[in-house]
C-alpha cells in the first residue's frame, strides 16, 4: 500500500477496505518518516486509534487504560472506561475484549457517528492520543 495523500484518515480507510485480519499486525508499505508525518499531522482520533490497532493487535491493557483515560472527556470513551473497570483480569466478565485497541477504535467510530466531533474536539482528542503514543509504532507496555 502506498502513502495516501489524503493523510491518515485515507490511509486507514484504504487499509480497512483491503480486508485482512486484524489479529496480526498489518503491513503498511510506508516508510517511517511518512508514517510519522501522517501521525503528527492527523486531527482524526478515530483514524489514529485504527492505526494503533493495525500495528498492535491483541490484548493491550496498559495502552488501552492510558488511551481511555486521556480520552475520557468524550462520552463514548468515558462509558468504555466504566466498562473496563468491571472487566479487570481475575473478574468474571463475558463479552468482547475491551483491552484491544481495535475495540477502542470501533467504539470511537461508533461514538463519532452518533455524536459528531467538532474540529476543536477532534484536535484535542488527537493531541491526547499523541501524548500517550508519540510514535504509533510503540505504545505503553506493561512493566
């Protein structure tokens, strides 16, 4: 896949349409500099979360906790934080894995569809995501 001139939003739409399993890291035929530029320029928090999900599949408790905490001013993420609190390891919980970045991205996409973000909200949320993950290739890891 080549770099999408429309930015991170278009890149993630292209990746989503390509099909493929989100259970393994997605291959982005994009050099590190172009990915970093797209990440830094993006004001689309949903595309940013989908990029993190594409690069880091699987159970990511620390990253999900940090992202949900920084995005908790947005109602869909505040609700997800409450759900995560009830789904901690060792607790009896049946349902989807709330500690997968894909779950965060899907929740954000659904939230944006129900309650569109203003440009200022989108910019604030995008900045908050970049604070947690300054580089999309590395996310907070358990110690």
